[in-house]
């Protein structure tokens, strides 16, 4: 029996909602093209990403792979060109300026790589934390001190940025990002300028926010120290998610990391470059379906076969 | 955000903004007040220097018979009161109460002949309401009541009168004389007293010069003179004075007091006079048949003509000043916004709404601008002068512009929360719309300038006010020049860049490339520098033009460094004494007179002088004289335009002389500028009667006056001072100077602020280049090369604009009233001052660039790179 039009419509919308389900962050075929004076740069070329609520996720990738663009899109500072981007049920493409402001105030907080960019140098740590609350018109007494204490920088409350170390500044910056109790924190290389010991402290602070406040944390990083400590690491290459690494504890308490390639919704797969180079795969590969896997083979030398 | 904290953090930029606002508001509010005060003073001076008879309101009523006779003082006073009630409001302030100033009433007979004098002697009778305050009796007594006497079988009235001393001497009248006057209805006058004026110099006597002075008139076609005097009669004499018997007229003088006159009220005053006359005619009573005699509208008209020009120049330069001041303030606001950019971006990213961010920025700007503007506004009250609307509007415009620019600029920048600038990409192609708009502005400006030159201006400035066209055209021209500069200056620059690319040193190439790729806000300095230079060059050209013409006018009015002229002959001893005065180098004697042309009543002015010697005396001065070629027959002469084409004709001087026209002379400096005049050689007369000496040297006028008593000594320096001391002239000059200095300072500040705004960007670029091996010296050269093209091009265009404006405005700016009546037509392009202005600006800009690199060198390379990375 043929379905009615309304049934088809319901099916279609069900199908749409099905991707990602109730994930906290949903990016589906996300495209961002920069057009500056006639020059086009495609920073995101159909990126898919799902992040669950309360997850601590790292995004890794080479310079120029689109990590920061993704983060800017997720933080509501940048608007994607096409695709779907939803955070906490809010569609980032369809938001009005007012929604976007509310989104930045209530849903998301972020931390930049450059320590000096996160804080206003002429305000004390406490005042810096209070600033987003005041901007949102929801100043709560004691909240700033609580946050600073939680992140282990309570003693810096009355210091200004130049009087703090890089690590302290970044932890204050995390407190600033947490000020309005957001559901999501985005951190762009928060440990990029720090030594390994300080990095550890800053990452601990992020983890604390994740564990104790239940905030979803997305960290863009180059730092293996960071990427090795999260449950999931997403690799981005050429504006697409290319791989995922999942970590879990085995029975003996050993951390086991397993790297997966990402299969997108239409069945595309990015093979790691090392694999391709090792087998000199180029242009074409041969796939063979087995009972429990798909084999990928280099194309055979069959000159006649081409004709 | 705490504004005070922000202000403390950005103290430097805030202080610059405050200072600029303060100075701008002070200038914009103060200068118009000072100017208006000077205009008022000029009006008062022109009212007070004009004779009272010219400016006062005089109602003249010719008595037509006994019915209209006024026989008592009280009647005059009642009429005076009635007349004063008719004065309309704007004039009322200028008319002082009865009994003060030159106000009075009088009754006078006119053309009252003395019986049996053959019609050559006239004794008029005059009554002055305030004669007791005005005259002293020096002989005899004050006249008393009229009586009657019998004469030739008739009973006629006998007036007791007083006469002035001059009448006794010149008309051979004696104390005690009794004269019969009148043609049919006779009366007798008995001279009982001789009087003199208490203060003969008082302007009051211009109303009654017939009483104070004997008038000698040579009727046309006669050789002898008629003599007139007016004898003073007392109040009681009025009772015997009737319009039936004599030509009798009554005058009521309402004085005009200059002290409360204001230049702004002048148009109302002029219409007030008309209104007064209308009311007089409409009012039932004796004034309906009277006439209003006053030269007040003419005096006011002359003043308005001079004032209109002053206002035009002032509007132009003040408008330019306001524009430039606003531009520099906008630039300073830009500097402050640049400094706040990090904080504002962060605030916006952390959830600040556009209103919060723009509000914070505008709030800080307001914190800097408002108190400074109010202070400047308050300080302007220290200047004398009336409060004009511009005094309030100027500071309001400054505050409004600064706030509007700050809010708009921040709103545009932070509309999207993340603003990433791509500095590495060449500027966008201008849109068609923008090019069309620019072409429109340029076209309009050129068309406006063309129309202004061809159609001229509204000449009825006094009636119709300023021609707005005159004010718009320079503005449009400046804007057009700025647009053309901004649009076109990259082209020659690219040529240089191409040349520089082929040269071995890298610095010129890098510097010029950076200049060619400057960010769009370099438009702002061009928009400031151009009008600043344009207006200041314009001001200095006008100023030079006026000063030069004033010098010329002073030479024209005296004709030599010193001129001694006398009504009597200057004897040989006097001439010799003058020659001996220390400092006197050359003395050229001359004779002047009025001569008869041919055998007709036509008269002409003549001067007999040795032209060759006079020419030598004038060598190296702004004026020159033509040579007088010799002639075969007759006396060679130069004649005025009105006498040209007569060839050889006769004149009657000491003897009949036959002169031959050898050329036309438009004016004889120091003597004649219009009418009929003749220049002949010195020795035309058998016995030269020298009455004028032209002197060269550096003697003092006092010494010359001592050497030639009874003669009038004029000096060129004195004439120049007289022209320059006129309040309008000195105001125009001083304002031009102040504005020039202010504009030059603003231009410099604009350059410095531009350097500071680009400092971070430049420091980063230089640091990267230094890691590649750029030396400090090269870095300095690079900075200078980067800023120099903009300064040089703008300076040249500004110079051209300033020099071109007077030509473009042409007839619109007539400064003749400030130059002793000579028209300041062809502005002599004295390039020194304007070129010095432009060169000085360029030099200081270069110094600024050097200083800037010298300061930035102190920062360590690593720190700069790191900071640059963060910006």
C-alpha cells in the first residue's frame, strides 16, 4: 500500500531527527566557506560530529584543518554556510541575532589559546569572572569566588592578569567560561602556550568542570598529553572528521585506545594517509565484502582492463 | 563596565580626546563671540564717527502758516514726546531719553534776507531748545523778549538776537546793530550778544552748523558771494515767529546713541527707520506733513556691505575649522576605539549585546568628550561678545559627532561577534554605486565653481543675507579634491613601487608597497589634512592679499612716505626747514589747485609737479607713475579719463595756460582718484606757489609738523595704521591668523594620531622584517617612506586647493572694505607662506615618523612579536 503524503513527510522528518538523536552537539554535513575579496576558502567541507551530553572530547588535526572554524561555529561566533549544526537543541544556522546572544550567554563558554586574549588585563580575576554574569544581567554574589576556588585559583581572585602565571590565567579563563553555568565549554588549545606541568593543571581544571559540573567539554588540541586523557578524540582532516579514537579501561585497569575511521552517512570513508602510502594506494582501490568485514586492496595492475 | 576604570586604562587616548575637544569647543564657541563683539564695535564706531546729522532721526516740518505755528517751548516738548512714541521697538533702544545726547528741537527761518543788502546778506532766526546748555555768551548778553518798533510807518516785531563771533568778523555785524530783515513782512533784529559754542567739536553742532558758522555761497554765474548766518533767539522769541511771515521750519532731532547698537540688529534697525517714517505719515497730527531726514539707513547699508564680506570670510574659515576639528576628534575617537578593541571584542564574545558594547564605547567617549566640551564652552564665556546660536551649537555638534561616530563605528565593527580582518588581501574594488556618487560630488563641485564664477553672487547681501552657494562651493570643492586624491593617489604610487622593485635596496619597495596597501582609515587623515591645509593656505592668501592691498591703499592715499599740504603757500623758508629735518632724504614740491577748463564753468583739479623726481621718490614702492613726455608746443599734461580726447585746450590758473594732452592717468596717488584732474610740469606758473611737499625719508611726522606749522602732515605709516586699526579689519586679520595656527596644529595632530593608530600594526610588520635582517635605520626609513606619500600628496593637493579657492570664489569675496576701499582683486600669489605651511607639515610628519620608530625600537623583538601575535 502506498504511503500518503503526510506519512512520507513524517517519515522524512523522522529520518532527519534520527541522525544524532538526542546528542548534545550535532553537526551534519557542515560547510563553512570564507569569501574574502573574491577568494574562497572552504574551511569545513561536510563535517559530521556527534557529542553526547557530559562528554569530554578532544579534537585534533593539522594546522588549517578546520578545527578552529568548527569551534567558532559551535561557540556561536561564526555562522556556517550550509549543513546542520545543533547545540543543546538550538539550531545554529537558524538563530536570530537575539538567540545567538542568548546562546553565548547561557549555553556556551569558551577558552582561547592565548592567555592574554581570555582576560581583560585591567580587571582582577574576580571581576573578569563577574563580567559575563553582569553582561547577562545575572550577577550572583559569591559565584565568582566559588568557581575560582573550585578550579584551584581562589588565591588569585584579586590579582590582575599580568600578576598571574600563564596556567593561573588559563584556569581563571575557564572560570570565566563557566560563569553563567553553560552546558558546553569549548577550549581552543587551552594549553598551547604552557609547559607540560602547567598544562596538566589546566587540563585538570577542565576535567573538574566536566566531572563536577556536568559540563560538556570540547577541546581542540595539538597536545598529546591532553588528547590521551580524554575518552574520545576526533581527528579532523581537510575540513572533515577523519578518525575517532576511543579509550576504555580493560579488565586490568589498563587504558586501551582504539582508532577508528569515520564512516559518514553516505558511506564515505577516509583512509589514513600512512595506510595509503604503505600500500601505494592511489586513485582506486578494490573492495571485497567478506562475512564480517570489508577488505580494501590496492588496484591490480590490469592495463587491458582499463580499456 | 566601569567607565572610570576604562578611562584610567586608556588614559593617553582619553587625554588626547579631551584636549582636542576642549580646544575645538573653545575655538568654535569663542571665535564667533569675539568676532561678533568686533562687529558690534565696528558698528558703534561707524555710528559714532558719522556726523550726528547723518545718523540722527530728524523730523522736519515746514510751517505753512499761522495755523501751524508753535509759539511756546511746551508745544515743542509735547510734540517731541509724541514723536518718541512713534519710534518702533528695535530703534527705541538706541534713542536716549529727552535732554540727553544730541536730541533737541529747533525752529529756524531760512533765506531771510537783510533789507537793502541787495540780496547778498541773510540773517536767519534760529531757536534751539537747549541753547542754554550749548552756548556761552562772550559779549553783550543773552537776548530777551521780542518787542515792537515803528519802521517806515509800520509796526514791526523787534527780535533781540545773539550772533556767533564768526558772523561779527566776516559779515561786519556789530553788537547793538539793528537790521531789518524780510522781503514783505519785515521784522527787525537787534544784536544784543555774541556767543560761542561751549563745545564746538560736539557732533551736536552738525545739526546746527548754520548757527555756529557763517556760510559763504557763490551763486552760479555770479562773482560775488552770498553770506548767511543764523542768529539765536530765546524761547520768548518763538511767540513772534510765524510761518505766515517767513520761511519757517521746525525740527525735532531724535538722537541715535551708538552704545547699545549691535550688529545683529542692523537689518531690523534699517527696517525700523522705514517703519518710523510710515508711522509718522499715518499719525494724525503735525507730523503727517513732515519729512524724516536721516542718513541712518545709508550708514547701516555701508556697514552691512563691509560686514557681509567679513562674515563670508569668517563663515568660510570657521566652517573649515569646525570641519577639521571634527575630523581630528573623530580620528582621536578612532584611536580610543582601537585601544578598546580587545576589551570590546572579548565583551561581545562573552555575551555582551551590541547595545552593551556600543554603549560602553560611547560611554567612555562621552566621559572624555562631554566634560571637555562643557569646559571649553564655559571658558568661551571669558571672551567678550554676544552669545550667538553657534556658541551653543558648536560644542553640541562636537559631542554629537564624537558620540555618533563612536557608537556607529563600534556597532559596525562588532555587529558580528567575530571580526576577522584579512590584511593580506588587496582592497576590494569600489562598487559602481560609490564611483557614481564620487563622480557626482566632483561634477557638482566643478559645476558649482563654474556657476559661481559666471553668475556671481547675490549682491543684495544686506537684504537677503549670505549667499549659501558661496559657502557650499568651497565645501564641495574640498570634498571633491579629497575624493580625487584618495582615489587617484595609489596610481602614481604604484608606478613608484614598480620602479622601486627594480632597485637593489629593499626599503623603498617595502615602504611604498606598505603605503599603497594602507588600510582604509588612512582616508580620514586625507579628509582632515586636505581641508586643514586648504583653508589655512586660503586664509594666508586672503590675509596676504588684504595686507598687500592695505599697503597699496596706504601708498595710494598719501602718494609718498610723507605728504605736507597746506591751504596757504609753503614759503621757501618752510620748504628749506622741512629739508633740514633729520631723516628727510628727498623733497618734491608741488602745487595743487582747482582750475577753470577753457572759458566754461567747468572746473578741474590740477597738480603741477616734477613727475620725474616724484617717480624717483616712488622707486621700489607698490605704486608707480607714468612719465610725462615732452611736447613740441604747449604744456605737456596727463589728464584723467573724464578729460581725455580733448587734445590741446586752455585752462585758467594763475594765467591762461595752453596744455597738450600727452596721456591718460587713471589716478594720481595721494591726490585724485576720480573726476577731472590734470598733471602738468612743476614750472608752468610764473611764480610757483608751492602748497604741497612730497617727502621721502624716515623723519617723524611730529618733526615735520614742527617744521611746517599750519600745514597738514600725512604719513604713509599713519594711513596704513588707520586702515589696519579698523575693528573689522583687525578682526578679520586676527581671526585668519588664529584659524591658520589652529588648523596647522590640527593637521599635525592628525598626522601624529595616524602614526599612533597604525603603530601596533607597523611594529608587528617591522618586527617580522627585523627577524629577516632589517636594521634599525632601515626600519626608520621604512616608516617614513610609508607615511610620506600620503603627506606629500595631501600637502600638494591642499596647497593647490588653498591657492585655487580665492580664484574659484573670485567675486564672492570682496575685501575692498578692509583695504582702504581698494578692491583686493588679483591675489598676488605669495607662495612663501603657504609653501612654508605645507613644507613645515611634511617635515614635522617625517620627524614624527622618526621619533615613532625610535621609541618602538626600545621594545624587545620577542615582546613585539608576541604582542603582535595576540593582537
